[in-house]
């Protein structure tokens, strides 16, 4: 489609997609409005007709990330046969999302490291809170179903779930091989689930998985 004939909403969406793509190949802090406009083959003036500032662009990007990521994990959880399988599906869908959009973790980490309060940073915090609430709900259901230990601290477990993915992604970014996050994810997730009592002898998704040597 010729970008000259895009609607205002389509132009805003294209801007967001452009920033996400740029963040995948360069430092997000170096993505200026001039860089964005050049990538889109428009003037900065045209860009500012749809966004009042660079901060507004970043807020729109983080809004997009929130909708896309939470939508993915919700769909993954809805298709799962049990709470623990939902956690497994959420974990893997999150990793797949990062691999598909490598600029996203760079932008998220960048926003959280900024000292000043920005609208984008507020959106990121809201994303993390919404994510944690979903995880806590699944963990409480897993406790009720006897799939994890009954004394599991679900809030702490939710924090650890997100932190585990962040660590996995960060190490993969540092190694320069983001695909390693996908190959390492099952093993890392298995350790996490066993820590909840969901991997020893084990009821996962309603099935019994015998421990090695049993």
C-alpha cells in the first residue's frame, strides 16, 4: 500500500511498527524522530501531525506492546487444559513474542531504567502489573487443583516467572543469539515448575510424569 494514502490511524500504526523494527537493529535510545521519519520516507513534520512528541510515539509503542503481549498470553492460556499447562503456554508464547519482535525487550528495559517518570514508563509498569495479575490467578487455580504446592506464595511465584523470562532474554541478547531463548526455555521453565512442586512425580496438565529412574 502506498503510504501517501494511509489514514491517520494507519499512519500511527505504521509509526509504531517502524519503531519496533528499528529497536530490533539499533539502540532504542538512538532512535530519534529524524530516524523514524527517514525510515518511513516522510518528513518529521508529517510525523508530528500524528504525534505531538517523541514521548507520545513511545507511549503508543508501549501501548501496542501491552495489547500484543497480553493478548498472546491470554490466548495461550485459554487453550490450555490445566492451570500449569496455561503457565507453560504463557511462558513459551512470551518467549516466541520476543523472538518475533527483538526490539521489544530492548525498549522495555530502556524505559524501566529511565530515572524520570514518562508516560511510556507508566504503560510498562501497567503491563507488568497486568501480567502479574494473570499469573497470580493461574497460580491460585493451580493450587486449588493440587498442581502446585498448597503453600506456594503466588505473588512471589509470579514475580519469579516474569524475572525468569527477563533473565533468559537478557542472556540471549548479550550472547547475540536470541534464538537461544527459545531452545533454552523448556529447560528453564521445567526448573521453575519443579520449584513449585509441579515437576516431581508430577501432575502436569492432569497427567502423571514419573521422575527419572522411577
